[in-house]
C-alpha cells in the first residue's frame, strides 16, 4: 500500500529533487544504485539510496568518481573521523592476535579495558557497564533495567525523538514513521513535548516560562501514572533544541520524587559531540547513560549502557543477553576511539569550532530571512529554515533544494523535520572546514533564499 511519507526523520528518497539529483550521476553509479534497489528491501530513508560510496576517510565521504563530500551527518559514528588510522591499526593488531570473538560466559582484556575507561570518563556515579551490538538494543536494555529496578512498567519520553528500531525503542521514540502499521507497540509508553524555545504552542520566548509549561505536561502524567519506571530522552534534542539546565534539574527532581530512573540517550551526543565528553555534563548526571555509534569507532557496530553501582542487583536475570556482549574487536575499536579523542583534544575542538560555526551562522541569519533560527552546542547544530519569520512556516521545499545544491558543491548533510539542516561533522575538522561549510551554504542560500 502506498502511503504518504513523513519527513520527520529526514529527507526521503521519493522526491522529485532526488530524481533530478540521480539523473546527474554517471552511468556506473546509476547502475550500482539500480543493482542495490533490485536486491534490498525498499525503505523511505535508505533504499533506493542517494549515491554510492567508494571511500570514507577523516571528515569526508567519497563517491565512486573520488569526489569528496564533507559529511555533516555520518550517522553519528564519525567522532574520531572515518577510517581513523589509529583505530584501524588497533583493530588490525587485535585481529592478528586471533582474539576477535569471545563466547558468552568468557571475558577478555579489551572488553574489561573499555568498560573501565567508560567508568573513568563518564560522569561520577556511573560505575557499571553492559555492552550490546547496537543503539536500539542499548535503549532496550536501559528500559529493561529501569523496569527491573523499579518494578514498574511505564515510560515517559518525548514526541519527535528517535531512539531506535524495534518494538520498545520505537514505542518510546516519538515518530509515527517507525511505529504505524506494526500493531500494538510496547504498552505504557507516554510522551510529552521536548521543551522548545523557538517553536512552542504558546508563543512563549522566556526560558523559565517555556520550561514551566513543558514541566507541567510531565507532572500531569506522573500524577496520574504511579507505574512510571523511567524518563528517557536525549539531553539535547536531535533538531537540536538545547534545554536549560534548570529544565533537566527539575526533571531529575521529579524522577527522584516519583521513584523513577532518568535515562539519557547519548548515542549521538556522547564522545565530544556537544563540546563536552558527554552531553549530560551540561545538565545533570542520569541514572543510566546510553552510548553507541562512535563507541564502535565507525568500524564496528557497538553500544552499551553505563549505570549506577546500586543497580547491580540482577544476578538472577539477564537483560542484555547478546552474542557480541563482550566482543574484543569492538572493544578495541571503542577504546582506541576514546584514546584518539582525548589525545587530539577533539572535545575542546568541538566546543571551539561549534561556537565559531554558530557565530558564522548567526551572521548569515542577518542577511538571509529564510534562516529562522540557529541552535546547537559544540558540533551539534541545526539551522531552521522558514518561509516567514513571523509565522515560522517551515521552508520544506527550499531546505531540500539547498541540501542538493550543497551536495553538488561537496558538503553533505541531512534534513530533519522537513526544514532543519543538521550539522554534525566529524570532530577532527578545523576552521577551514567550517569556512567551507559556511561559504557552500551561502552560495546555496543565494540561489534559493526568500527575501
Ligand atoms: C539518538 C539515537 N538513539 C538510538 C539510535 C539507534 O541506534 P542504532 O541505529 O545503533 O540501533 C539512534 C540511531 O540513529 C539514535 O540517533
């Protein structure tokens, strides 16, 4: 059945502009795209694909002709850059030791090393680790832990959030795209709106007033649902909206008051993305921190949770019974990635260049009325494009046009919610890369802008 495709998660692969982009590709690329489309199940966000890659290295992805694109998306795995030579060399060394896998019931030194390193670098009070292959499973594990610890079964999370694929992760996620048509999702998943200081239904702009309204939504639900096990959210939304620290402090207080766990999904925001090693450090320490993506160094799929020692009480149960739970190869990739981030001051780089990019974007905003709002923290930035600054009507068509124009000029990014350009480059970039981002965007804005 043909259904209308939601733009919540990103630009979709069925638009006229996508077809126009494809028509400009060379024959060898077109042939591979067709081959891919003939064998893979079609999905709105992945197949048919945008292009074919021949190489991914540093902050760049390369097409089959060797054209480089500065990748501002990278699916979040590229904190230390793609194919990072230090990480690759550590993984190869591990492979050469003939210890690439450890069956369950055994451990290995690399897994212990990575777990100890995570305990060391995550906020104080998070001392116990559990690994799994991917972010969706890590979310699942975090929610299961909260249910086991509290003896309750309901969850509170945020509309428009993405926490992964699967019944539990998609149930707590707030996007229709990932749940409709699947019948009942995991019951007890309640949602509220993420605080939004630019777009909110009351037209409020004062941070405290906005927080009060959004916290009111949470309190109403908590007062009526004593079975709530956890609040789950990204510290900063994917768009990104950066909440006030007071907002998260208040949510943490509510969690204490109502006996719930606070779970932070830092699958994207962990490992320096927001200018701190973990985004939690801008706000509060959660009870469960969920990590993924860059944890595998962009080489291996790997994820996990770090939580409080006092929750180490499930000796008679298993909530993360995964084949690759203590995979040594993934662990080596994770540890090498963290070492590289630390040794090359990538967290500081993210904070500095994030500020620089935000300033440059604010300058562009003065010239181009289509830029309604710029927000972000570190190298986690969103540019909200509008048709009219008063009504804030989303400039959906224009955003997609700008995306393809930038793509042609070697800067690749993803659109979220139809009109928000997301900028999440590898943390290895320098000021020159930021200037390229700005000049490329400016050139596209000159062609598309509404004046
Ligand atoms: C915030 C967030 N949570 C969870 C996930 C799911 O992770 P995975 O794709 O590794 O299952 C993602 C993936 O995009 C994500 O961005």
